[in-house]
C-alpha cells in the first residue's frame, strides 16, 4: 500500500497518540513511519500559555512539514488545533474519543473541596483557573507547564497541593495513580475537543484522504464539531477561558458551554440541545455572548487577564 509518514510532537503523550494511529494503519496493511517535529509550544516552557498568544503554537511546524510533503499525515490533540484550518489541509478523521473531562490530582487531598485554605494548585490554563476560582476563590493558582511526567513529578515533589490535568492523557498513558476526582461538568467544563485525536492531511492528497477517512468516528465527529463551532463563534483559541462539552443523547446533541472571568468572579453557563452540531454550537455561543461573555473576552484579549504567579 506504500509508506505513510506521520508527523507528531515528541512528548510521551504525543508519541502514544502517533503510535496508536500507526497501529490502526498497520492493522490495515500500511507501512508507517513517525517523524518527530518540535513545535513552538514545546520550546516555550517558561511562559503561561495564555500569555504566548500564538494560535497553532502546537501545530504550525507540523503543518509546515505536511505542506512541504515531508509527512503524509499529522496526528494532533484536537484541542490544540485552531478552529480555522487552512483550505490546503483537511481534518479527515476524528478518532473514537477518550473521557473529555478534567481531573483533580493530589497526593494528600481527595477533591477540590478538601484542599486547605489558600491551597496551591498547578495549572497554566485560564479556563481551569477561572472555574477553580469560581468554587474556591481562596486557592492560589500557580503555572504548570511541561509534559505529563514533568507535571506529575512536580506534584510528587510537593511543589503543589494539587494539579488539574485532562483525564484523557492520564488514561492513555496509564498514569492515574494520583487522580482523586473526576471533576463534574457543572464545576469544570472541559476545553473544546478535549480527549479527541484528529488526523490532518493535505486536502489535495486524495489517496491519503481515502486511506485515513475510514478511521473517522461518527460520535466524536459530531460532538467535537459542535464544541469547535462554539469556540469559533466566540473567537476563541485553545488558551482562553471558554469551555465546551457536547454529548449525544440518542439522536440529539446536548452542549454545555462556559465562559468565565480568569479570576472566577463571573462564570456564565449555558446548556442546550439540538440536532445540527454547528447550529447548536453557534446558538450556545450567542447566548453566552449576550449574557456578558463578550465583555469577558474583550478583557482577556486585551491582555488584562492576570496570569498565574510563579511559585
């Protein structure tokens, strides 16, 4: 069938994702190679993601390799991908989805409520920071960058009382020993596309498109399309305090949407159901914007948001 070359970031989780796709393709008779590509987001580790301000910071260099023909497909965490994709590329497959929720990890404490007054929590996500502060305004939020192992090691060493991570990555790497709480949606709405893997190819490469599209999962495609429609309507990238979580309820989609002040002082939530994923995403986004989400996002985009302080 010929060789398929996968472009991937070099982190342990990214390579798990690339290996997973490679195994699926090899089971269908393809020869597969993986090329590690270092992205801007991998190189800037001493700045909170919300302050970097570059859309596609985890994907641009991989897309460059794809455009140049150095790789045939790219495997991404969907939540890292901008909502607007260049016409020269196509998201040809969204794989069957892992748990999209966030989890609370700690050595000593069983859940968010059990943290001591002023507890030290690690996250560089404005979305997570905002929703944490909404339920525990007393908590002290510190930045947390690096791969999964680095983040868990910092927790183990006592730098933090707790850290917040995506359930999907920990489940995939089988590193769930310090997970104490799967955070409910009404406390912390996850990022759009969280838990989903996307395969991107050159749109003009009809042969590869045909080989990869069989991996597309209908449910994952519908839910993530809905979530990304909300994010796109609100003008958001992956590092803004916007959450979106869709699920299929029979033949109908239900979408939870959130936008929040980074300090947690104001959290707007909206839940609606519908059949059209894009129309539903747009409707929930419009409702949030009307409630005051537009003012929150103007403040964030104006760089008035307070980034987590250094420990």
